[in-house]
C-alpha cells in the first residue's frame, strides 16, 4: 500500500512538473515578451485580406492584462494595392514585404509618432507639428533624409528634390485637405532604403478612396482619435489582414475582436 501510494504521488508530481514546464514554455511566448508591452493605447486596423484597400479601425485601452474597446468601430481606407509587412516593433514575418511605391500599407505593430496638420494647434496629447509650405516628407530612397519630414528652409531646396510628399498639400496640390490632420505611423524608423516611407494616418480625399500606403478616414473620426491619443500612454498602431490577426492574436496579446 505504501509503495502504491508513493507511486500515485510520484505520478502526480511528474504530471505537475510536466504541466509546470509546459506553463513555462507557454509563458515565454505570452505578451510579456513583446516589444510593445508598455503600450496603454492601441489603434487597430483590420482588413479582409492582403489585397483589400479598406478596413475597420478600432481603439482600445489596456485594462489589466487585457484590452478594452473605447469607441465604436469606424471605416478606413488603406493602400490601393492592399497591405504588406512593414518594419515596426514586431519580429519579421514571412510574406510580401512593404517596398517604396508599391501602393501597399505596412502591416505590423508600430509606434504612433507626432501629430501634424495645417492649423497652428490641434486638440491632442500627442506632440503636434504645424506644417508649413516648406515642409516635405522625403520619399527618395537614395536621400540621406529618407523617411523624414524636413523643412526646405533649413535643409535647402536641393535636399527635397524629387520628393512627392509636400506636407502642405493644400498649397502644393490644388487645395488637397488630406494632411489637414493626421499623425505619423513609425514604419521603417531605421530608414532602410526602399522599404517604404512617409506612412501616416490622415483624412481621406473622398469617402472610401484608397491611398498610396497610408490609412485614411473621415475628419470627425480623426479628430476624436487625436483627442484621445496620449503620448504618455505609449500608443501603438496595428494593421493586419484578418487571417494574420487570428494567427498572431494570442502571441502578440491583441484584443478580442469579432471580425
């Protein structure tokens, strides 16, 4: 009897050890290890598939170990050619990779950078830059200023030669209001040549009209978004096709969403 009891205890101990070991392995891949674990706000965009030029935007705040939705979902548009993996906080993923001029929005997880617009100020707790007619984002891969917003009055007009991204599109592109309000999505922060540049969230030119690689939305949605975002809460921007969202949801600690 004593030996039988010892055998039962030993088996139970072995099972417990195996379960604990499995738990340790599981914990190693849980959200604790992700680079954006400090984020308290998330802007999430999901699309139907890699080639979809539109999607749904949702916002979340961290609530303990989970994410809680804070506003109603809103329609957005993305790249006219869909999306492709960008360079952000997440580890490299297999599949089509974002390239300069490919018409695709970068997929992945990215820090949210500076807000910008045509006005002198904006209601937001993000840092805000009022754009001038001399401000350009450099999308020329060979430039030493690639993927940076610069002031031509400071860097010289030769430095912006060839760039197609004036930040005051109302002045340079027949009154275009797309950059009236927006924020920087920090894709390719390392400025890898040819990997894609000047990725923003901004206003759409017309409802449902796709972009060259940014995420666009209605002005009231953007105003609410900027009013909510707070740099102190280390916000992140996430864009994923639905299949990738479902594949990565657990490992990346993403919100529970009914797609």
